[in-house]
C-alpha cells in the first residue's frame, strides 16, 4: 500500500513516481491511499492501481488493519511526514525513500531505500519477517 497526499505537489509527484515504478517492476496490484488523490487517476496509466481517495475515518481504520506494509516516497521535501508516525504507531512496517524517512532514521520497523529499484528486495526481507 502506498500512502501519500495529492494536496502537496511533492507528495503527489512522489506517489506518481513510485506507483509507476512498482507497476513497471511487475507488481500485480498497487493500492494508494491519501487525501486529494483524485488527480492521480489521470496520471497513472495502469489498471493495476487502486486509488483510495479521502476515506472516511472508519474505512481508513479498517484499511489500516489489513495493510501488511506501507510505502512512502518523496524525492524532495521538508518537515515531518506524520503519516509515517501514524503507520509505525499502528505496527505497520514502512518502506520509505531516504527523503521521506528524514525524521525516522533511528526508528524500528522503517526500511529506507535510496532508489525505487530497491523496493522489491526490501519487501522480500519484510515478508520473511512477517
């Protein structure tokens, strides 16, 4: 599951980059959840992508209870990505780009990559731990 936002251009760009990369890497299904993602549907050229835009609280909570691993990607940015803290608090392992993880380097359950092509290997390691 990819988590991000479409309201922030850096998050939107990061979501588009990682989603398209995951499709190119051969993932059968990619889901993305966050606020303001309606615009993303026009920029993703695959039917393998499920966009879950602005879910009500109950549906979002139900979704989180089913997520095995989250991916958060940004190539530029400042500030703290609070969604990472929320995901970690829920016990969900987070695979994050070096920039997205900028405030979480010392945390357990966060797996940091420098290049999107590293994601499949990281997911394989996490799968072996679950």
